[in-house]
C-alpha cells in the first residue's frame, strides 16, 4: 500500500507569518494536532500543538503575537506519496514523529499521521510497536516532534 492511499490530501496550511493563536484555532477547526507551514505550495515547516505549548505558552509568550515561524519545526522530515506505508512507519519510528508531510519535489501534497496507518493497516500490533518506538525518549532525553 502506498502513502497516497492513506494520506490526507490538501491539508489545511498556514503561512509562516500566521500567529500561534491562528494555528491553534485552525487545529481546533480541523480537529488535528499539526498544521503544515507552506508558502506558494512549498513546505517550509510544521507546527504542532506541542510546539505552541512548549515554545510559546510555557515561555510566557503571547500566542496572538508570536508567529508560527518562531515555534515551528523547519524543514521537517517528509515522505513521497508513492512511497510504501511501511517506509512511513519506519521513518516515524526512527525520527520519533507521529505525522509526516507528504511532498513531491518540495511541494506539499498531503500529510499522513500514525492514526491513518493504524486504521488502514488493521495491524494494531505493528502500529503499536511503531508508536512505542516514537514515544521512547531519545538519547538526549527529549522527543523530536
């Protein structure tokens, strides 16, 4: 099975000058925990609900005044839509991420999240192992997002 078979096509995006407050509002509207940051169709980064909490709110910053550019993960790991879902699982485990933007030639085509793989694959044991690997602390004691 290919990534294009499970990914969300045309996910909601924000430009890098959008505020963390705008990102949080869009996450609520879309019922998701991350928003790709793109400009002219090119992926620049990804911002997660955790990024907003840890890099904005916990630092005492005003989410209405801080841009997502300041808290996003720039140049996130991506996958191509013609790659196998097993490759997506491996990348998620190796990089300890729960979501992968799907790009073709640097252009955002979609996003795939661990839950989509679990529902589509119907292999809870393998997905459970992938999630366990994602959740294990890294050598430095922090998780990548």
